[in-house]
């Protein structure tokens, strides 16, 4: 069961030919949660699907030992330069290209104190594939390790502009708002509710789980996301 959707990968490679939508600042919700949920404790951290790298840079500069992983070669080439300029301690960050044919994360069991994955889960295309990725995160977390996982919610403008093609499955074929140069195609997994989102996390391995959300609404865009705060059971 692959961890990368081939249709979405083609779209990533298309949009990352340029970096005109680059982010320069970390997600403000992550900044809060690093303090409120991670309690600013330092350790090994996986940023799975790090995007433009601003969250990885923030966490590396805070003292975490970060592995920043991405699927786009174009983006990884760009991040190599960005990390050299922005990360204060270069030993605190490592960049990895995700193997598009991989069926499991290549890390050993109990490898990370923390995992974050923001805005990636929806790109797994359906519930089965999304759950497989969550199972891999739980496998790779150390006992008592914590993770933050966000995904698009039903009321998100991006989802509203997509076509429902099955249970919690959508297709987006048009240009994104503010990105009119490219006609984009995505296959999306969108949880129907907080309870449905909760259901992809195996309770057997979760010591603590909170399902919440974050939101913004301006410039004609509603950025509704669901977020899971999870702590793995100890030994």
C-alpha cells in the first residue's frame, strides 16, 4: 500500500517548478502547540511532507533534531539552499526525499520523539491509505511520543470547490484560488467529521488523543482544518 498518490505527485512536480507560493513563516498553530502540547521539550522530530520548510526551520532553530521529508525533487533542491541560509545549527536538520514507491516509512520502530504532518493526509486519496500512514506514524513514534496531524475539513474552500466521487473521497480538477497559471488535479481524502477522523487512529496505541480544528476566513478563502493531537502509549 503506497504512501504516495501518483496523481497528486504529478501535480506537486508541476506546481513546484516555481516557488511563487513560498511560505516564509511557520504555521502559527504549530508555534502555539510546540509550547502547549510538546511543552517545548526537545528531541528527534519528523516533519513528514515539510512543504516549503518553514515549520522544520522553526523547530530546528528551537533545538529539535529534525528530519524534513518531501516528495518533490524540485522542492528538495530548493530547500537545500533555504536550510543553509535559515537554520542556525545545520546539524539540527536533515532533508530527505520521500520514495514515491515506498509502502512504509523507512524508519525503524520507535525512532522519533515527535512527528508532525500538516496538510498531507488529504493527499493520500482515501481513508484506507490515510489510515496506513497514521499506522506508520504510530509505529515510528517512541513510547510516550507525540504527534500533530492536520488535514482539510469539509468546510474548507478547497474541498467545497472539489467534486465528491465516493465516501470521504474527492477530486479537484481546476486552478487553486490565487494560482491561476496551472490547471491542477488532486485526488483527496476528506474526513466527514471529527469522529470519522478520530477513527483512523488506532486507539490501542494511543495514550492520549484530542481532535480539534483551526480555521481562517478572509480574502474569499475559508481555511478550515481538522487537527489531531496524539500521544503514544508508553511501554
